[in-house]
């Protein structure tokens, strides 16, 4: 039996504490007033932020003042040269009209400047929320896709993966705590504790309001707070109910070792996968795509699925390699690692296909309502946007295309680090442009959020693994998992030579 060591437990708790402190620092340093936001804007050059709008405003004001002085001088000369009182009166009236017009322009400029400062203020306030939300969605998505991959193994009655069942079940133990945190974030968002979702702003659905948005109003049958919140809570409930059932029934299989229990797990897994395909797509629309409520993509649900599935397979591989190195998974051999690496490689290519298909179709059609999504990301997030593509496609191709390398644990681990980093940036690119705009920076709030959820992941996963037998001894395909792949790969050459 595996023992959750005190050292690993201390590391996980330390990561959570450091994460909480960093997250708290992010909220503490966020501006609380528009004046603070203006001060942060004025000192943001070191972070690559621009003063173009402010400078342009000052230039406009100076130009208007110069124009006013010229007109005044012209009117003075003309007044001295004038012989007619009526003409003088007309010119004075004209001058007053010009001064009134220039004053109105100054007021408009100041109003625009204040509106811009308020917009940046909300973006800076959003940053700690968004940083936390990125890490939360990433870890929740990974855990959910591990659960889905586990259900697929049961429904397909795959033989090779049975020795990995306890690993996947342990990883899915993380689903409950991150689901609770996500539920809290959804409720806080619905009650306007943050500005992550722009369609929730007051007046967007009211035709009499200055904030009225006809595009969002046209989607109000779906994007309205009560149904959005209810749907989110339903998604989380369905996923957690299946996880609780399948874990309980898996342990029951070990005790009873009968076909009835196994068949029950099979049937429930079929139903879960049907529900999962709907809820995963709708979750992607509600929690990610609605951050850009004017934009839509029919491929988006599949795209999010691909990025989370690759990350989930990588995490399964990491946990398996670690536990195997400690001697707690004696039935796992190089062939299992090889198969996991093949999945990592294959779904990295699948992710690239979906990324290119979505990008190429939007670029080729060149419809403003669709291109705005990529224009923002390419202009303001060019380095992470392009770097993410390299990390998620080029590196997996170079590192994992060779069949021999897929069986080398440290090499697979190296490739997995790049893949996880790339797909975290992928989720980052999905969320940050819509929530913080150009005010992005990977700093303490972002790193701290990742550390918090990493510590939580380590604690829940290894605690769950330590509570049960590391091998699913009641599964009827266990022997195939222990011997088939090892024989099929390691001894195929000997068998061919014999014949």
C-alpha cells in the first residue's frame, strides 16, 4: 500500500499557502479607485503598456488651445479694423460660438479620457480574478478530462489501461474541491463581485440604457444570469455524481468480483459520456466563449476538449511515472508509458488540426464579427499566442514522434512539461484578452494561482491513492493489462525469429 509521505504532504501544503499569499497580494495591489488606475497607467511603461491615448488627448487639447488663440487674435485685428457696430457684434457672436464649440470638444475629450480610465480600472481590477480563473479552469478541465478518459476506457472495455485505473481514480479526487471553488466563482460572478463576464454588466439587455448591446440582447435567451448559473451548477453536479459513483463501484468490484457490478459500471459510464459531450461543449460556451460575447465559433467546444484532453493525458503520465519510480505500480511497464506517450502525441496533432481549422476558416472568411477575436490576441498577445502554437505542436512532434523515445520516462516527462506549459498558455490566451485586455502580465497573481491549485492537486490525488489498493484487482481484464502489452512489444521480435 502506498503511504502519502509527510514530505510530499508538507510540499503540497506549502504550495497552497504560498499560492494563497500570492493571490491575496494580487487582490491587495489591484486599484480600488479610478485615480489609482490612472496612476498605475502613468507608470506602466516598464510593463510594456502604452500612453498613446493619453498623449493623443493632450495633443488634441494643446492644438485646440492654439486654434483658439489664433481665432482670438484674428478677431481682435478685425475688431480694430471694423467700422460697423453690427459687423463687430456679428463677429463677437461668431467668436463665442467657436469658443463654445471648442469648450464642448474639451469636455468630450475629458469625458473620453475618463471613460478610458474607467475601462482600464475594471481591467486592472479583473487581473487577480482572471489569473485565478485561468488556473482554476485549467486544473478543473484536466481533472474532468481524466474522468472522461477513464469512462472511455470502461466503455471501450480496453484491456491495456486497467493497471492505471487507480491512478486515474486518484486524479479525479481533485474534481470535488475544484468544483466547489468553481461554484463559488460562478456565484460571485452572477452577483457582480467581479467584471469577468461583460455581458453581465448592467443595462446590456435594457434598450433604454446607454450600455444596451443589441448583439448580447439577441443572445439573452442563453446568456442570462439565472440560467447561466443554474447550468454551471448542473454541470458540476453531474460530473461529481458520476465520479462518486464510479469510485464506489470500482472498489465494490474488488470485493465482489462479479459481472453484475462490472456491467453496472459500464452502463453508467455510457450515460456519463453522453452527458459529458453535451455538458463539456456548453461549459466551454458558458465559461470561456461568453467572455467574448460578440464572438462565436462552432469548433470551440472541440478545441477546448482537445487542449484539456492533451493536458489530462500528460498528467496521467506524470503521476504514473512518479508512482512507478517509487515501486507502487509494479504491473506498469514501459509499454504502458509508451501508449500514454502515443496518446499525448496523437492528441497534440489533433489539437493542432483544430487550432488551424478554426484560425484558417476565420482568417479566410474575414468576417469582422469573427476576426476581432484573433486580432486582439495577435496584436496584444503575439508572443504567448505564437509561442503557444510552437509549444503545443512543434515540441511534441520533435520529442515524441520517435517510437523509441516514447518508452523512456524522463524523455516523456520532458515533453510533458512543455505540453502542460503550452496548454496553460492556451487557456490563458482564451481568457485574459477578454478580461484584462492589454493590461496583461504573467506575474505574482498568475504564478501564485498555479501554485495553489498544484498544491491542492498533489494533496487530494496522493491522499486518495493512499487509501485503497493500487491495483484494481476486481476488473476482469486485469491479467490482459499486466501481460498483453508487455508480451506484444517486448517479445514480438523473439516470436518472429522463432517462426
